[in-house]
C-alpha cells in the first residue's frame, strides 16, 4: 500500500515535492512507497510531474490506483533508481484544488435552492462540469446559482480536512446533500472536507485551504443530459 501524503489535513494538500522510494516496477510504471500525487478518480484527473535523481528524471504522465497501490506511469521505469525526489506540476494541481473546492460549493448551493443532487462531475484545470438531478435549469436559476456561489466565495471561508466516523457524520449532515448514502456501508471511517458552516462532505480529493483562493465562478453552459437531468459547465476567474 502506498502512503498518501495529501490525505492527512488541508496543509498536506500543498505538498509540491517529496522524497520517495521505488518499491515496484512494471512495464510503464513505478510504485512509490509514499506519494503526494493524486490518482485519477472521483471525477478528478491525476496529478502529473517528475521523478528526479542526481543525473536524470522521468516524466510522470498519469497516476492510477489499483487496490490502494498508486501506479506512477512513466516512459522508462527501468532507468528510475530506488530513491527519487518527486515533483508535482503545481499549476495543474492547484487548478484542480480550486475547481474541486468550487464544485462542493456549487453542488451545495444547487441542493439548498432546488433540492437537486449531484449525480456526476468532471474536473479539468480550465473548466469543470456537474450533472444534477432532478432539475431543469432556466437562465434565471443559473444566474441565481452563480450569484449565490460568488457571494459564498467572497467570504474567504477556511476549508478543513479531517476524519470522522460514519456514525458521527450520519447524525450531523443531510445524507443526500453530501451523497453520504451513496458510499458503501462497509466504509466506516471517512475523510471529511468542511467549508465553514456551509458544507460538510466526505471526499478524497484535493482542496484549497480557503475560498479566497477560488476567485469567482462563471457558469458558461447548460445541457440537457436526460430526463430530469441537467449538466452545467463552469469556469473560475481570478
């Protein structure tokens, strides 16, 4: 199992480089004993970056996960030594952090206003999308969502990452708002992202330490994706 460095608290999401040891090599990957790279999943792309050593480096093109083991995809795993310094592409990582934290706020606002749940999402560095159901947005609703989100972002509320037992969380949050009821019942200990008194949600993604880092949201598109299901696409402006 690979130790995941960014899971501990909000500050660990800001690790840009770290030392690690290669514990396995495959045809196009290496496995590190510890990592701060996010592995693709949950609608968030993986981090990219480099593994570096005294006389060389290997590009990390993608990170995937299988049975809690993180596979760092590199072109020439055979040249990677046992001890490396890993470096993240920070601009990409921070863009994902901003987008993912913003997604929590947009999802929470839509649920609070219209009781529509988030049923899918995909994050990109320059834009993101969220699917909601049951709902049919009109222009007035989208304007209301955008305005409410930007009002929340302007407060610069701190973001926290903690752990909590499922039993405690079930007593404290709206299970549908947090999609808690969609998690397997066997998962009893949860990583929780808290945004002031606005949102408490189990999540394994990476996040910013404050809403002040997000800027403002601009909803750029609305698409119909099925009966009672709408998709909105948004961008973040500094």
